[in-house]
């Protein structure tokens, strides 16, 4: 077949540049030509064919058995006809009849184009899969391309990914072209290319945000032990420091709450409780119920991981949380089955500042004073030791109000030092 050597040169170049093997393409072209040839000589015909790997010349012949009386023209040939192809043909023998391969040049060219296109797509899909599979769990940024029912198709640099409804933050709304940051949850092979599933609701997304915003987490000085989330509403993040000189919670909060605030903004205002990890189960359970202040924790059954936490009566609603959210997340974080009970309220020592005294602080009205008092912040001195994120974790207190309260409480504590008597 004339001109086929040029095809071979082209295939060899493609093999070098894109890694598509020449022999695989030639084999597919050969198969396509044999299939086309069968349409002319019969689907049951015996065909011997070969495609020269150097010149791309295609040769083929139909093999038939010589018989006295033909019953199957596709497989048999009469002695008279057989001797037109081979003079010494005899009954019982075989003859090979050359096939009209010149008619199949166009088929070869079309097949080559189809194979190259198909192989090119396969290589591209495999390349994308190899690129994104190792990135599972990493952060990526893309833009909203389109909506597929309630799922969102996100355009990344080289591929499209899906942000399913279950992996979205419920309170968020998206627009076409909007920039979206998410974690790659998983990458699977699919017929049309790798299926890249993104998530903004998974714990791994929050972990990566901490690594991005908190240098101490990125360099492993502060370790995130575990993360549990009610996406868009509340999270609990257990942290510990590998350096005794570094405060794990303080590092994550940042100067004036700058680090934690940046993360909360990315999560549509999701409140984040930073929980100091403790090897002592009782201490860890007590910490996990933050922002509630726990009086004591009793391990009921270590083998069944059951524990009971005692809190003051005014702390009960805080410990349980709205619709049980706080205790549910605490149990999920620690892996313990938790019960919260109240203990009798203790009378306050004479002279202790009452909740009503909180109204002297800037940003504290009667309603806010009640919220603070219920959460155990019934003394300006105790408020002075609180952080902005701790106060914003309370229902009804925003970030600006929390900042005013903390600043005012610190000034109050400075002007009214505690009596040491």
C-alpha cells in the first residue's frame, strides 16, 4: 500500500511524544481492516492477514478448502476454481486467495485517525487520573461552571470536579463563575475521565484550612488530633502541642483571633471549638464539652467508654447545646458515650461580683449579661481571661461584640484587681 511508510513515521513520532505505542495502533488498524474484509467475503471466512510494521503494507488472503461439491461458499471452493488460483490444487487441500487490499486504504486511514483520537483521550484521562489521585485530601481552588440538579460542577485547571450536595455547607449559595475552595475527597476512574469529588463539609477540609492559616500546624509543632463537624454550624477540633513552649489553642486562635476568624469566614461563620487534647479520658471529655465549664467527669465504664459529666445548673444548656449539638459533637470527638447531669449550685462567696455587675462592661446589656452568666462568665475577671472565639461560640454574641467585651473586661480587671485577702 503506497504511502504507508509515511504513516509509520507519523506513528513513531506520536509514540515518542505521547507514549502511544505504534504496535498497538497497527494491531487495531489490522483488526479493523480484517473486520471490513469479512463484510465482503463472509463473516465465517478464514482470513490470514498481516500489516508490515515498517512499511504499513497490508496483505491478506482468504483460505478455502478444496472440495468436489461446494456446500459452504465462505469456507469451500470447487476443484475447478481452486486450480485457477493454484495449478496443483487437489481435493482435501487448501488454497489461499489474495484479497483486494487496495480497496481498504481508505479504511486504514480512517481507522488510524479514530485510533489516534481514542488513544489520545485514553492517555489524557490516565494522565489526569495520575495527576489528581495523589492529591486526595489536598486543597484546590476552582470556579463554579454549572449546576447539575443540586450538585455543582467545578472547573479546575485541567479537569472538572463535582461538589455533591452532601459535601456542601448547607447555608452557602453559589453563583456561576464564583471561586470555590474545597478539598479533594476522592478520585475514581470513570469512562469519560477521572471523577474528582470535592468536599467543603468533610473534616479533612477544616484540617487543611488550619494547615494553611496556622504555621505551627503546618510544621507539626501543633498537631490536630481529630476534627468533627456539623458543617456550617459548629466544629470541634482537638489539638495538642509537641513543644511545651507552644500553646496549641493560642497558636490556632492567633493574635486577636485573626487566624481562627479567617477559617470561620471560609466556613460561612461556622463556630469552632478548639479542644486541648489530654491523654486522661476524664480531662479530655471535660475539655470536649467546651464552651461549657465542667465541674467533674466520672468514668462509668471504661470498657464501654461511658462517662458522666457534672456541670452547674446554669451550664447544662450550654453543655448539651442547641438540639443536643454540643454533646453530640463532644461524644463523636472523644469516642465516649456521654451523659451530662447537674450538681447543686454552690452559694457565692460574699463580695463576689454578680452577673448584674457585667453590665458595667462595654457591649454588655441585660440580655448579653444573662448569656454570659449562663455560660459561667459571671465575673469580669473571668471574662478578662476569655478569648474572642470562646465568646463568639455562645449563641447571640457576635465577633465585634465579643472583642468589645474582652477588651472592656481586661480594662476592668486592671482597674479592679482581685483581692488576695
